[in-house]
C-alpha cells in the first residue's frame, strides 16, 4: 500500500519521526512493525527497511522514528529527503511484540536507544485509552540528548533513564545496561513479563544472560538490525 508523508519531526540532532497519512481502513497493534520500500540507487543494504510504528494505533497519522546520522545509508538519505506529499510503499503490519491481553500482568520494558519506539507506541495507546498498567521502563541511551520521548513516557509508566555517558549534572542512573543491572533495578516476580528492544547484538547478549536468571518464557524480545550501538 502507498502512504503519503505529512511532515518530519526532529526529536534530537540525529533522531527524527516521519509522520504519514493513515491509509483507509488501516489498523495495527501497538508494537508491530512494517517494511518500507523506497526506489532509489541503493547501496548494498538495498531499497527496503523494517521499521516499528512509533505512533499509537488510535492516532490519526502513523509514524516511524529513526536515527539519521551524518553519513547515512542510501535508504536513510533518500528517506530524509522526502517532502510532504511524497508517497512511499509500505507493507502490512507484522509482529507479536505487543502488550499481553491480561491487564494485570506486571511489565518491565527495557529499551536500548532506538528500541524505545515500540514502547512509545504501546504507552501512547494506553494513555489514549486512559488505561493504567503496572509498567517500569528502563531506557538506556548514550547521552541525555539521545533520550527521545522522555517527558511523554514518564507520564505513562515508571521511567528509569540509564545513561552510559551522562553529563556532570546528571542525577539519574548511569552505567552499562546488562541483565544484572535490570534485575537490580526492578523486582522481577515469576509473573513479570520482560520486554527487551534495541540493537540486535545488545538484545541477543542481554537475553542470553537474562533467561538464566528469570523465567525464560516471560522474556519477549524485539531487535533492530543495522544498529551497532545505542
């Protein structure tokens, strides 16, 4: 299906949200992802990319949020040059990285960098429905500027930002994200579900360790290929 760019929102020096008009009769579940196709003279990564929808399903528009660095891939460079009114091809939604139906299950969200996007979608949707759940969000980033959606997220969950390179005046958590750090920060009970999202290598390493310390069936993961760090 085709979607039309409405506008681009700058969240930080290297992170942007691309807002598109929602196609007729289009629906999805918070946390799901899509594939975008952009015809262009592509590098070896090709003309397609996976993106989690960062918007809430109840929003009138749909969005993706991504990093656009100084020397982006050919896809990101083309995406960044889109103008309002431009069309792009989008697949149907996919994925089961979604909220449990049981509203009473305690949840721990762990986001590394751009892995915050599915959680933003979920928390925004809960807020729109005025639905409260027991959610703690550990949000790991390199520095303060990299924390996007921070104020919005803090209204809808217990937010624990964790910076690996904090400024001198930082009063929050600092250090490296790990399975042990997660367990030390949150009381994870047998019924708690832990959702982990972020760069592929980070998710793989933490998941391996975390599943030896908590009920492995309650660890749910989503990873972002192409990101080597937070």
